[in-house]
C-alpha cells in the first residue's frame, strides 16, 4: 500500500505504518517477569530522520507497564524500547 496516496486532511493528526511486531519475555527474577508485545511503527508524517521510527511495548498482563522509544531505524527503536520496558517492569514490580 502506498500511504503517500492517501489525501491528508486537517483532521488527520497521526499517520503511522506497522513495520513489525513481536512478543518478548523479560525476566529478572521469579517475581520480576513480564510478557510484552513490542510494535514498531514508521511515522509517515515525520520530517525528522532521527525520529522516523517509534516502538511501543505493553505488558500483556498489565498494560499500564509500558515503554515507548523513537529512533532513526526500526531496530534501534526496538532496542531502546525493550531496554525501557525492562526499566518499567522493574519499577512496577518494586525492584
């Protein structure tokens, strides 16, 4: 699909395409473990090459435990997001 062919309107605030998605499990101890869905998007309205991709991770059992990261490549966005997901998980579990 060629998203550049979709007419933009004043009401279109965000436009992002899903690049990839995966489930990951992070485990730091028996009590600090989380199953996350990590989604990587390309921001189709971004003019900043350093912020063209963003990743979002949400823990499946507790969606309040989440992380977001922005980067110039999908891999970098995913790497940063997974790191932040680990920080969020440890904070949520009190570790």
